[in-house]
C-alpha cells in the first residue's frame, strides 16, 4: 500500500521540480523609451554614474536646459498669461528693472521666470527640491555628486562657487552653490550667457 502511494505522488513531485528549473541568468532587460528619452533630452550621461542620483519619478516633472514643463526658453509672456499658468507677475524689479518676473503654478510653483522687455522668456530658475534634472541632479546635492553625474559636460565657475553644464544645443544649466558646496538653485538658459553673467556679476539681467 505504501509503495502505491509513493508511486502516485511521483508525477506531482516531478512537475514541481521541473517548474523550478531554468537558466540562472535573468532575461536581459531593455530600458523603457521614457528612460532613454529623459537622458537624451538633457544630452548627459546616465544618472547611474552617481549613487546619490535618483531620476524623477515622472519624466514630465523635471528641469532641463530648455526649462521646465510649459516654461521653455523662448516662450512668450502674453501666451503664458493667456494660458493662466503664471503667478506673481511683476515688472520693474530692483535687480532687473526693465524685465518681467513671474513664477509657475501647481507643481511648478517654485519655478521662477525672467522675461526680456519684448516678452521672451530667457531664464528659468528651479528652486524646488522635488524637481530634478532628467539625470537625477537636484537641490541639496554636493558639487562632487553633480560633477560625477555630468563629467566633462560640466565646468566649475569662480573657484567652485557654481557649476555649469553645457550641451551641444548651446543651452545649459548653472548649478548655484552655497558655502557648503551644495546646490541651492538651478538656472537654465543660454550657456555662454549664464557663464558671462555669473562671472561678471550682472544678476542675469
């Protein structure tokens, strides 16, 4: 009787063992299209080069050399007003009296904007701790961490007081650093202008 029970269980055990068999190596994975696009949009190395980097949870919520969300370099002041996506619009600030400043709305409320007298958006400033670059750089990071992400795309300015990343498009992001060499603001715009204005102390006017 015992022999018959053991023989009856044999097919079941064989199936269970075979179900666990297979190659030890997992199947190769291919990066999703959204992950590939987020890196190419900034023309920078993968965030994997830095253990401190963590890409944005959403490819749509990030800060690039072109700006952030609907606030892209070259956008028109009146068009953004008409869209109802500007807050704190003011002209005649003390530092740049001929320019108009504004901020974004919603998730972009900590994005600050500067427009030339002709209404063209030329400077986008990120002061949000929750909006990283596509490569994972964000406010609070050290100079060492940011430079490990961008490598030879970046250059220190004024003895390490700021770090400028320049892409092939000619646009860039300037990482403004505090006394502890940590990022407290990111500024997107024309890279050559960012460099000359920062080094010349013109307050990006």
